[in-house]
């Protein structure tokens, strides 16, 4: 099955999974390489390019994100290292993002502690950026080999961000066990073509399709984190988080074009219990690329991949109930259903984030009027149950354009 007019194809999505041959198991540390470091080699392997592919000067963004869900305390969050190269390299740099929230209320002596933390720090003075490691004086993300057969790798995360101008500080020391993961073929990538293709050309050369304009995902649906996180807010209040073999998930995501050109909607769900997990990632392309919805999901049992699926314009997330945001006109969900009958009937909104909120008002207005974008993220976290198991789910719904 193909999408768009048969002689007007501009978007080549990942495969729909119909058998084990339609996805690749991630079971080798070398598969965890930073994709932007390996992009040239990937292009070289796919030597029979379509004439539709141009040299890209678009933005490339890659994120390595680990989500953690502490089932005992309800403390959840993520640590993310983001690399961006803007307009073919006019700007290149790293950013560290840290988010923490709770699936349930918690406090000491009746007083509520800091429950919602979202901080971003620019990472300067990079000493090493190799396929499996990024290191600066303040941040270290490094994959390491392990002799444990059930693990793909261990990820060492060390962060020591000293006091900033706003008074915030962050220290992280984590060791993360990564179990086996997967990528939907080909290479986890969906491609955006500069010129339209015919169905005949696509059928003939699909295995050699390549464009630097792509969305790519590599999923490790089951990880375990141990270590400590210490955060000081601008008032000097300290939050200490201790993770003791806490479950979570890891995602490597790449965008090879500007976010507002890649998609206008995103939906994400991650659930972790003691013995199992569920994950779903979904995006819908812009009208220019056919308004196509790409959905990927999986489950694990006892740290092993149990079910993997994907669909194009088929089994997608459904908003069962919504509420209108008076500030932007978006209808964000209060109840949601994902593939494999994963439902949340009482979504607990922990963050509503205006992505352009920190931009000067005149720049924000120009982006809204010229690019017609007003990106917002709605993030939810709640105690949850799936297939009879109690756990925690994190749900994110992103609106980029109307």
C-alpha cells in the first residue's frame, strides 16, 4: 500500500510491520551510535539515490532521551541530550534537558515538595563527540559494552552543571541498563523527498531510497536506571532523586528537516510496570507531504520484546475526550486511546509548554503569521494499569500547527 497520488509521492514512510522481517532488533552496541555522526556512511551504503534527492541544508536534530518511572515514589521524568545543526551547519551545538514530575501527590509534613521541574542547559566546550560518546567538562553521555547477555549496553550519564545566572544547579550520576530494542525498517527512517516520485520508481528502488530529510526512531522500550539526581531551583531549594533499579525507556530520535515541515502533530505514550512495558510513538506529516499518520508501538515482558507493530494511516491514537485551550485554540485530550487497547481515562496534566514562549513577542508573531506555527506540548503523568498490571504512564501530545 502506498500513500499520496501514485504519481505524486513525496513521503516514503517506514514499513508496516507484518512479520519479524519488517523490523530490526537492536542487540549490538554499535547500533546505538549517534546517527548524525554516521549519516555520511549511511548515505554511501544507499548508493542508488533517487534523482529527487538534493544536498540538504535543512536543520538536523538528534535527541537521546531516557525516561524513568519510579513505581514506588511516583517520581518520573527524563534526561535528554540534544544535538542540533541549523541550516547546514550555520549553528551546531548540544543542549541538556531535564524534566521531573510525579504521577501522584507527595509531600513531607503536609508540605508539597517541588513536583514539576523543567530545565535546559547549553553544553559548551565539547571535548569529544564520537559515535558512542559525548563529553564536555560538565556533561558525559557514554555507551559502554557489557558482558551481560540480556543487555545491549550500559549508558553512563554524568552531569555537573554549576550554579547558573538564575541560581539553578544540576548534578546527575546514573548508570542505565539498556535491554534489546528495535527499529522499523528501513533503518527506522521515514523519508521526505524534494521532488515527487512515481509509484513505479518507488516499487523498483524502495530499498535504496534515501534522503537526508527524514524522521528516524530507535526504541529501547525497557531500561533500568540507578543513581542520583540533585537539583537546586532559583530559590536555592534542593530536590534529591535516588533511582534504585527504576524502569524506563530510551529513544534515539532524528529529524532531518525543520520541525514544522516534518509534522504538525505528535502523540507519545510510555508505560512501565514491574514486569512489562508499553510504548507508542506517532506523528502526522504536514499537508505538503500528504497528512500521513505513522504509528509505531511495542510491548515487553520480563525485559524482552513481546509485540512490535506499525501502521500507516491506520491504527492511531484517538482522543476520547478533549478540552479547548483558550490561549491557542487547540483541543487537547483529557482521555486517550492508543493501539493495542492502551487507554487513559483520567489523564493528569503535569505540564503545558509553549515551545516558543521564551522568544521575543515580535519573533513569535512572525513565526505564527509566516510559518503558521504555534507549537505546544501537553504532558501527562499518572498511575496506570495495563493488562492487569499496575504501573505508571507518561503521555505527550504535541501540536505544531493548526
